[in-house]
C-alpha cells in the first residue's frame, strides 16, 4: 500500500479524534467556571404581542403579560412603517414607544 493511499484514512482518523475530544469531560477546575452565555432563570417565558400602532391598549396588554408571568415580549416592526415617506426618512416614534 502506498503512502498516498494512507493519507485520507489518516486525516479522517485525526478529524475523528479531534471531534471526539470535544465530548470528553473538561478539567475539574474549568468545569466549575461560570458560563459565559446568558442563562435564563426558572424558565423565562415570553409572548408575541401586537402593540405597534395600538397605543390605547399597550399598558393593558403589558400588564396582562406580567400577571401571567411572561417576562419578555416580541413585537413585529414592519420596515415600511418606519421608513414611510422617502428613502432615508425614518419615523422611530412608534417603535420607541413600544420598546
């Protein structure tokens, strides 16, 4: 068997070893380190709400979310509602109100 025919299997074996090494347990000291990513508290739940363009019901809707223990909300912002009259002319008033 030539040395060239051994290159591909050797590279595959090396890639497999490197990939499997990420699954092995970490060193004891680093296993106790705090995670560097955001970790939600007792699962945090949220809800999509449609308050954009509805200033009369926003306080009521947000109040209901809090009563139900939903601690974040997701709202839709259509670009055509922000850049309305001309290209480069932005109206952020309603988006600022919702945020």
